[in-house]
């Protein structure tokens, strides 16, 4: 099973941006994820993005669904959500911060 520490920083960012798009009710398709990543990384090459999306699908962290004939949507699996949550708790603990879920669970 893939762990958070097995992922590259870029792959972690892909998961985080996918989660943000899902949270905001937007379709997390490749170009939407790319636009969000470019705010942090500058230009993101097509091949770099899709190679990492495919790896995350193969690792069972993203599910790929077809939106139309050319566009795929990516959603977090329960494993990916658990990894993101654990990462947040570990970082907060390291900084002695309290993490709350906002009462929305």
C-alpha cells in the first residue's frame, strides 16, 4: 500500500488540489487541477500532470471517470482522504496546534 511518504511533493499537491476542487463542488478534471497546481509550481507540463495522475490512479488514491469523450474527472478514494487527514493531524501535532473538523462530519 502506498503511504504519504512514498508520494512525491507534486503528487501530494495533486491530491490536495483535487480535494479542494471536490470541496468547492467543482469537477476535478485535469486542466482544473493543472490550473490550481500552477499557482504553486509555475508552469506544469501536460506530461508531468497526467503521468502523476495515472500513477495516483494506479496506486488506488484517485478514481478516474470519463466526463465526456476527451475529459476525465478524478476523485479521491477513501484511502487518499484518510492519508490527507492523517497528514494534517501529524503536521498540526508537530506545531502543537489543535485540529477541528468544523463540526461538519
